[in-house]
């Protein structure tokens, strides 16, 4: 762990792997209205001295960075305002003042990127902060105040702003408000439908169902799976195929019985896991989904090796989409082929199954038809495929070792 003594009185400063350790303690010898950025590492702001008049600093975490700001007993007399910038998969945690005379002014949180940023606040013993102005709050982002629970969510469709109110104390007398500016109508509508369900384990988490994001190759280029429509043409191994139906299912992980979760977590197949540029980038599929590997269809769960093919257990919201074609084929996405939907009597798994009449044969489970393809089930073949991918994972790790040594 590195201890960094920084002058933030006249210029900005970036903490990253080139000038700091993975975890760092920061002491500010001067503070004005500049920006401290934590890029891809972890840092704790431990002390502040030399506050400029009307100082309004900015603290940023980007590229998976983690920043903790503890005003508890810091030498802060008065700040006019503080801004917190949070990029993709990054986190900012703030603890409020514990001493009389410490004020930190107007508080603003700016989220950016494609979601999954988080902001948390813990009120100090002597703390007048009761609200934050929040910009860019979107799918997958989260906010929280320690010890507070959900009270109310309201949305103004004219201004595009929302108000999230948290509460604590006897009869919820102590209120804390996040003023969410520029929230999308789609996100607001989903939250309004059941706002209390998005308050999970002390955090208010924007739903992530529309972040499925798997890019399907179509006649018009790559299209996110959630945007695929009936009638679209997608690329199969045997040419362009017409989409007949798209099924979807969205579930909160904490609503799924613990005994069922292992069969529900997405399987992450990392870039190059199968062969060079296959997949061309990370892809996530359901455990029972068949991938086209070595000329055979194999369930993703049968290839898990703990390295390049792993269960992704970090999602709060799990969304699955499946595409049925005019004729069974494997569909190309992220540089790898995987099966199109085949009706094995499981159409009722999807939330929109009741709006289609494509399954008159009923709900009895059966083996789906995959003409022209073989879905492997014998353990000897599966073990051989698993070993090949596991050996490749070791080889890939070995190729990366020189990079690790010179970092």
C-alpha cells in the first residue's frame, strides 16, 4: 500500500497503476477546485489541509476505480461544493463530517458510461447533508445511504427528473433525497412499476435487464439481442436466417431460490477461450445454452474451467433472450456460433410466451430438434472438449505472464 501526499491546490492529479499501488492512502496538503481522479486502483482520502477559499473540488473514480472519502475528522473547515464523478464499474464511498464546524457544501454525483457505477454515503455525527443532485443515473447504477431504507420514488415526465427518498428513524422521520436529473422515461417507468423491489441489500439499484447487450450478427451489421425483431435476418452457419420469434426472461437474482441459482447464473466465455479470436470478445449465455465448439453443440456449463469459462455470479438482474429462426441453425455472436431456439417444451420459461401461439404441442419437456447438428451428451467427448479448453486457458495465461512481470 502506498501513501501519497498530494498538492491539489493548483492542478489536477490522476492516481493510476503507473504512479501508485493497487491500494493507496491519500493525504491532501492543499485543496482548491481541482480534480483528483482514481483510475483503475483503490484509494482512501485520509486527510485534507490547506483549504482554499470557496473551494469546490471534484473527486472521480473511473475504469473500475474505488475511492473512499472520509470527512469524519478531516481538517476541512468549509467547502462550497463537492462533485463526485463515477465511471463504468467504479465506486465512490463518502463518510460525512463528525465534528462541529465542518461543512462540505452542495453535493453532486455524476454517473457516466454504460452503468454499474455505485455511490454510497454514510452520515457523520455532525452532518447537515440531506440530499444529492445526481446526473446520468442509468441502467445498473446504484446509490445508497447507510442505515436508510426506501420511502418513495416519483418522476416528472416533463422535466425528466426523479426524486428518490430514503428514510430512517421513528416513523421514518429522518429523510434523505437523491434528485435524479435526466433519467430516461424507460428506466423511470420500470422503477415506478415496483420501486420498492429495486432497493436491494441497502442499495437502490437501477434495473439492468436492458443491458443484456449480446451483439448478434445480422444482414445490417451487429444488433443487440434485445433489439432483434421478428422478420430480421441474422447470420447462421448456413447463411442468413429469418427471425420467427424472440423470447425473453428477466429475474432478480435475490428472488431465485438458492438451490436453483447454480442453474441460473450466466456462463461467461472469455475472449479467445475456444480458439484465436473465438469468441472475439466476452460473451455470456445461460448454463444450458449450446455453443458450437469443435463441430459439436455443447452446453456452456459443461465447459466451465474456472479460468476462461466461468459462472458470472456478480449480476443482480439476470436477463435471457433467445431467438427462434425459420429453420434451426447456429447464430453468430461475438465471433462464436451458438444454437438458435429449439422448442423442447420449455417455451413457457420465457416471460412473453403467453403472447405467442407457436407452441400448440403443449408444455411437456422433450429433446429439441436440431437437424444437421449433434448435441453432445457422452461424457468422454465432453471431457475431451473440456480438457482442450482448460489446456488452452493455461497456455493463454502463460502467454500473458511476461506482461504481468513487466507491469
